[in-house]
C-alpha cells in the first residue's frame, strides 16, 4: 500500500502539532519518522490511522482519499507506544481481536513466541509484550503497518536484537511500514528512508546515510548528536571557525558548519596555530571522547584513538580535517 | 475518536440520568421547597403548623452527629490499624464481617440494639430511649466506613517514611504523630465527613431507639408528616436539612480539594511482633467481635427466644395471616415484595448510573455541574425524597401513586450515587489507547464500549449491583412514605411490628430482621468477591 500525506496540519488551540506536512511512502517501503518528543511524529501516525482529524490536508492510501474515513475502516495496522494490550484477554485473545480467524500459532511463531497463546498478558515481559503487540497489529494483514516507538521502553540489549529481527520481518512480509522513533540508531537500522521532524514540520527526508552525512540544518545536526556546530565566515575557500581555519568548498560569506568529532585532530608534541586544554576525557571502548577548551570558543568534541589520546589537563594543538567538515545550508528554518 | 459523533452520543447518554434526576429528584424536592415557602396550592385539611422547637431539634441533630463521629473514630481507628498493618489468619473474613453492618438496613440495626439493650434485652440494662443507645448504634453502623476509607490508605502508606523518621531520631509515638498521622489526615477527614453526614441524617436508628424524647431533623420531618399532618412545617424542616447538608458537602469538597495525597505503595501487611503488638491486635479484635457481632447474634437469638424457651413460634407466625393484626398479609409476603422492588431498583440504578459514569468520563464543559447534581441525592435526606414523592407525584401530570414502579424509583435514586462512585474510577482508569487500538483493529465506534470498556468494568459493576441491591432492600426513609399500606417492604414491616406492643410482634420483627440481614450480607459478600483486588471504587 502506498501512502501520501499532503498539506496536513493539526492545531490544538493555538499550538500547531503538525504544520503543512508532506510525505510520500511507496509500496513495500520502510520509512522511519525521527524527531525529539513534541515534534509531532506521533500525531502524524494518529492522523494516518484516523485517530486524529487533521485541521487541513489530505491522507491518501493507494490513491483513495481516506481523510474522512473512520479508523476502523482504514485497514491499517498500528502498534501503540507501550503496546496497549488488552489485559482482559489472553495472548491469543489479543491477536484475534482484530481478526477472529487469525492463525494465532503461525503469527506467534513469526514473532518468536510459539506456545504463548494461552498466557495472560500481565505475565509477559516487556520484550514479549512488544512481540504480542506486533502479532496483534499484523493479524488483520494490514497493507500499511505503523509503529509508534516500537522499542521505546525496552532495555538496550533487547532493542539492538529486536531491531534486527523487525527489519528482517518487514523485508520478508513486504509490508509498507511507517515507524516513529526518537532514537536515530533505531531509525537508521529499521528504515529505507528517514524523515526528520522538528516543531511539527519535516526538517529533512533521505536515506539514513544521506541524513547522517549531510544534515539539512543546524537543528538536524544537533539532533543527530553533533555538538561542534558554529557559524564560520568563508573567504577564498577557507572557513574561519571558532576552533581554527579549514579549507571548505563554499561561497564566501557566513555559513553554519559542522565539524565531525573524528575530524578534530589533537597532538601533544608539535605546536600549532590553535591550542587548547583537555577538560574531559571519557573512555568509550574503541575510542576516547575528549572535550577541549579553546580560549574564546565553545567546547570542542574530539574522538581520538585509544593509543594516542591525550589526558585531562594536557595542552594540545588542534587541527581540523577538511574531509570531516560539513557546510550546512544557510537560512534553515530552525 | 469520532469527532463529530461522540459529543452527540454523549449528549444522548446524558439525557437518561438528567431526565431521571429531573423527574424523581429535582421536581419532588422542588415542589417541597415551594410548599415550604408558601407557594403552590395549600394542602387541604392541614393547618399552618407552628414550627415549635426547631432550634432544639437542630441542636440535638448536630451534637449527636459530632459525638457519634468522634466516638466512631476513637473506636474504629485502632481497628483500621490492625486490619491495615498486620497479616492475620482469617483477615479476609474479618474484613468482610466488618462491612456487613454498613449494608444493614438501619431498621435491622435498631432492632438488633433493641434486642441487646432494650426492655428484656440480653444485657439486662435498659438503655433504649437514651442517647447512649443511639450513639452505640451509630458507632456500630459506621465502623466499616472508617475501616474501609482510612484502612485502605493506611495499608498502602510507604513504611519507609516512618523508618526514615526513626533513623532521624524520632521515637515510635513521635514518628506516628509526625509522619503517619499527617499522611492519614485526608483519609480521616474524608471518613469523618461521611460518618457525620450519615449520622446527621440518621432516621431509622433514632426513630426506633430514641423514643419520643429524641428526634433528629429527619425524624422530626417524618413525625410532623405522619402523626401531626403538619406538611408545611415538615417542608420547612426539609429545607433546613437540605441547606445544612449542602453546607456540609461544600465544606467537605473545599477541604478535600486542598489536601495533598500521600505517596502510596502496594500494601505489605506483616505478622504482629512482640507482646505489645499482639496485645494491641487482641484487644481490637475483641472490641470488633464484641461490638459488631454481638448485636447481630442477639438479633438471631431473639427471633427464636419465646416465653416458653427457644422455638420457631415467631418464624411460623411470619407465614400466617391472622397471627398479626399489624400487617395486612402474612409477614413473609414482604420478602417477595422487597425482592421484586430491589431487583427493579437495582436495574434502574445500574442503567442510570452507568450512563452517568460514561458521560462523566467524556470531556465536556458542564461535567462538573453534572457530577455535583448526581451526588446531591447522596446528601439529601431519604425522608425528604420520600416526602417529595408523596406531594409531587400524586397528581397529574405525574400520578404515580398506584404505580408499582414508585418505590423502585425512590430506591434507585438513593442507590445511583453509589453505583456512579463504584464504577467511575474504574472507567476513568481505562487507558484511552485501548479504545483506539480496538478502533484501528476494525471495531466500529458503537461496539468499542462492549468489547473494551465492559469487559474491564464488569466486575466492579457486579459489586456495585450488589451494593445497590443491598441499599434498595434496606431503604427505609423514603420507602416508608410511599410504600403502599397493603404491600409493605421488609424494613417498613419491621418498623410497624416494632411500633406495636406484644411479644409476637417484636419476635416477628426480629425474625424478619434476620432474614433481611442475611439477604443484604449475602448479596454484598457474593458480589464483592468479584471485585478485582486493588481496583478503585469508593466504599
């Protein structure tokens, strides 16, 4: 099933939860909507499911305008945040709720919970509830499956395992999937395409790699976890950042630039133009994450190899690797 | 969910309780108020009565209510502590026993205390027609209110707060005064206002135990209407009572609105430790059994104790038509009458109460006023309601005097607030996403309630039904006005039998009261077992 959302706005009083949202999802595509809490991503799912009437705009499923169709006739599946399982029914009863003739046994083995049919839902662990919620959403064979924070409350190890299972399952079933998450790792692992939302608007659409390599705005860059973002003035192919000068392929003038932590090169021995003092050094397994204080500039984050990492209090020379600099578009909406 | 349809459906649902309350509460009580103020037609054959000693009646009503409330707290708070804090053998049974007196009709409680401390009473001291009998019966009746309201909070208080105070250097009594008591204060206040309200509007107990020299407002209204035919005086007294209760409810609402809720954790009772704790538990259990069980046991005993030793004389008299000149038919027929009325009243109360509770869970601007209107019958005296029925519903456009539904309507009116209070918290606790999940899974709006809400609330509904049934069975204050003379209910028959001299009459009253006690207790206990543990719902 293909999905087309055009010009959708949702207003609660004077607050705009969604503002003029445009989104296309092709058949069999897996799209993840990524954004901080309050960015409107759950509202978008509710609009597509028919649980929230938009103030403006249209929702089209397989070419049919369903904007006025109530939720029980849309034929889409929705897996709720925190699962919303029916506690008055057992596992099998939950799965049969939307389809009395569902093949409970094969759905349960599909989600890796064979023989769980007669169990009471209150006895299930978080991961098991998540699987039952997925089986329940799949039981009516929806052509569009939507997931709201599918792995939200689970612990990290379980999330990393389940996200791989989900991706495999989607490929196998060939269902069109629209998932919502605030976790970029989850979004990147699940989806063919990522939609980043901010303040009720779409900030960027692209493959996970596109979004990671070329964030569309300072907001997107910061949301992805990058902190080394600042305005630099560019002259004759060189950008003057607060942390030093570096060659960039950009027109003269002020530009927001992102310096990836891996592109911050620190050396203890050879002196350079720009020096700073290591304020924090956090051991993170395969690398050491360092925060450097440079006079008159924001703290600079650097990722250093474990063998050559400086220690706290050391004075280091700072160079920026031109290959790891991203010039962000000006006049971003954020 | 369905933005266009829902408000219309909600409005239609709201019509049911609104129409019910309008016709059977606002209209009768309003008519009464009009008569009291001198509007409306004068009632023929009734002289303009003097108001007499209204001040004296009001004073007695207030001070006996205060005394009853304080006494109940003193006796019941330690009992609440024992049942809340300690894991005891049979504590489930004890908890159920504690609740029985609360659902007993006041007429039965009055009869039980007559059997205990009345003329020829078991204790040998004749205390009836004294205020002590009234106070003792009030404590007996309201013990469960304190245990249920305070005990449920006490059981769930976070023990670590007390432990923290102890570690910080507070002694046990000091930790109780500084930590436990403040945390319990809202619950104690809530229980006190309920007990005060019940004893302020006390009717059956005062009527049976007080004798001619004691009267609450409620009793005085009844006496003026039935014995003195002073309807306008009774109407004015009804208004005084209505105003007093309205003030009480307003004060209660203002107080509860400002209170902070204590942090609650799942209850974790433990076994008593050491001599002190065991002694505390033992003394309280003795009080509990002595206070609660003795009157009920004596009631049963009296129904068998004839002047020639124990026998079934009084029970046999229930079935014979000529043994008693007090009742129009064999006394046992009142059982059938009461059961029929109570079943009808329960169904009515459930329909009205469920509609009202569903409306109250939906958003809406007038919800607050609607909720208050629903609770008003709880605060209005049953006698006022019955009297209102009598004067308002006996002539066109609404002449229900001969309708078999008149009594059930009055009883349902008394039971509706209890149904709403039992069901509403459970309905409110249902996560709305469950309804949304049902919709997305293809359930049409009209069926969501049946597939999601009803399965989740039916246990609470069953418990509410049991409660409504027991209340309807025992309802006296309103029923005594409107029950047809040739077809009295059990409580009305008991009061009539007790009001006449003669051993056979009082013996039959005891036997009927035993039957009523068993019916009420059985319906409550059977349906209370269905209530899910830990679920909300008041009372």
